[in-house]
C-alpha cells in the first residue's frame, strides 16, 4: 500500500511543533487578556453566503466550499470576522459595549501554498465593536504591537503601516472618481505592492479605462509615497488634496495616541495600505518585517458597516488578524522562537513489579490526583534502563521503588537535574510533591 501524504499547504504538528504553536498561542492569549479582550469562538464552517456577500472577491475565490446533504452551500471559514459580526448581531442588545473580543481560529483558504501562505493556518483576532473612537483604533493597533514587542521584536524588525480608506476615498473623489468605482480601485491598489510593475499597470488599464483619471491617480500616489519625513508633513501634503478632511485628523489622532503609548517608532503612514477585504471603511493597517522580504504578518482595520451589512444594527467596529505562519518565519530568522514546555514531574522506577503494583500504582494515582504528572515503564525493564528513560523524558524526579520499599516503606526521590536524592516514606510523597515540584 502506498503511504498517503499530508495535503499540500497543511501542517502536521508533531509534539515539537505543537510546543511551538502553543507558545505562540499562549502569548497571543496573555496579551489579549492584558489588553482587555475576552475569548470567543464560532463554528468552523458557515453558510457560503456569509463570505460571498461581504468579504470581497479575493476571499470568495479562496473558499473551500461544500454542499451538505440537504443541498445547503457551506464553506470552511477563511476568516472569523463575518462569524464575529454574525454572533454579535445575534446578541447585540444584551452585550455591554465596547465589545472587546479575541479568538485564535484555525482557518482555511484555498491559496497557492507559498512562503508565508498556507491553506490551513491559525490567526489571532482582536476586535473592538461598538466604539467609533480613535482611541479604539489606537488601542487595537497597540495590542498587536504589544504582542510583537513581548516576543522581542523591536521597531527595527517590524513596521506597522497605517492609512485610512475613508481618507483615500476622499482623495479619489477629489481626483474625479465616482463612489461606485471606489471598491474596484481599492482592490487594484491592494495589488500594487504585490505585483510586478508591468503586471500592475496592465491591470490598472483594465480596471480604470479613463486614461486621464488613471494618470492623475498615479501622480497622486507618487507624490504621497512614504518617505522619511514626519507623518505631519505627509498629512500636510494630503490635506492639499482633501482640505478639511476629518479622516486626515483621525489618522493624525491615531499617530498621536500611539506616540503617547510609546509605540510610535513602530508606526508609519503609508498611502499604499488599502487592504484586500471589501468591508473596511476607515483606518486600515498592515504589519511587515522591516526588510520587507516576507508577506504581511498582520492586517486589520475599521469596518463600520459590516454588522449592518449582515442584517444587524449600524455598529462601528475595528480589529485585526495576525497569522502564525509569517510570524513563525520571522521569529525563527531572529532567533526568538520559544516553546511551551510540557513538564514531567515524576518517573516511577521499580525493580520488583509485585512491590510496584502494591505500592507504586497507588502512589501514581495519588500524585496524578493532586495534579502532578507521573509515568512508569510498561515493560518491567531493568532499573538502569528505566532511569535512562526518565532522563530521556526529562522527568524532574525519579521515584525509586526498591526492596527497601517492601522492607520499611521508604522510596528514594532523585532530582534528575541536580543528581541529589532524598529518602522518604512512600505515603509522605504525595503531600510533599507540591513543595518538591514547586507547583
Ligand atoms: P487578512 O489580511 O486576510 O485579514 O489576514 C490577516 C493575516 O492573516 C495576514 O496578515 C496573515 O498573517 C494571515 N494570513 C492570511 N492568509 C493566510 C494564509 N493563507 N496563510 C497563512 N497566513 C495567512 C483578515 O483575515 C481579517 N479578517 C482580519 C480582521 C479582523 N480584520 C478585522 N478584524
């Protein structure tokens, strides 16, 4: 029989990879909590329509979809934001605002697998629903930076590129674009940094047939290219295109608050950030490695119309998603990877299986009942081998049950790292285990 390989673009999490994944997720969870977010989750599949209606063509083209036996069209979740909007809509009147929720869903997108992009991945989501305050925008961006900073990534390693779709809309209208054209212009601009220049120009010709308008757009974008000058200067340039813009003021506010929260070094205004998803309405941002060799680590923004668009009330919202794949590549490049160690407290070693069954198995039950991990050899192997096994499994202590256990009820408890040992009555060990393991 031929061996069946794993599906391309998926990952197997053997214990080492699982320890790494858990470390990443534990970090996400801890940072969510300290920033005031509470956890939620939803189903792994939804009605297909939930994604085709509001997420936009890009996501719709990457769906793993299926039809159930009742003929209903379903899709595995490619993102959790529509589920979140659906769930909040269901209970909107009983939820205290702002709703600050986080989740770490497993997502699937039928993308072409490539460096940093798989067909199955985990994505940390933090969303703030029910506030249109610029404080919420800044707090949301701060949370993403707070995590990245906590794992050792500095402002030399990563950059948060921030813009505003609402502001871009104003600029585009000022140039002469009609409201109905905006969505296709956003989709086009989102591709700008991802496509080779010639391919992009061809696509632009296709999407914006009016040559004059197209030229005006490119002239404006060229003028607003990110430089090293201060955000204020760049916004001043923008104000010339869109005087009295409240959206420029808001963007300015976000940078001001992020400065007060001491993370301004990480942040830059970048007119090229538009985001691929259709539902964004205001501030949008993406996080990249400074060298710009990897795909985006994180992306998010304000989506004030999504809840209403899915049949709910008009409730403002902002959030982000950070995937585990690019993050892991970057942390590995920077030598910053950790892992969540699963510790083994006790390995119970024995020579006479009868004594072990009489005294050792009840001891193991007592230790486990108190929450300590305890294992033993199933093969009744030689004691030396069992001690080796204890070392291989990185047990903190080996508990030796020998002839003296039978004679006077004593066991030897050996600290494997230090090589020290102490003798105690077997009945005493469960009570002393907490002090020994420090847990
Ligand atoms: P997104 O930009 O589609 O946004 O994804 C956000 C992040 O998820 C990306 O920056 C990347 O780290 C990761 N990601 C996306 N696709 C893949 C893939 N195929 N393989 C590995 N990682 C991937 C959203 O999903 C929005 N729903 C985020 C959001 C939440 N906006 C508001 N709230």
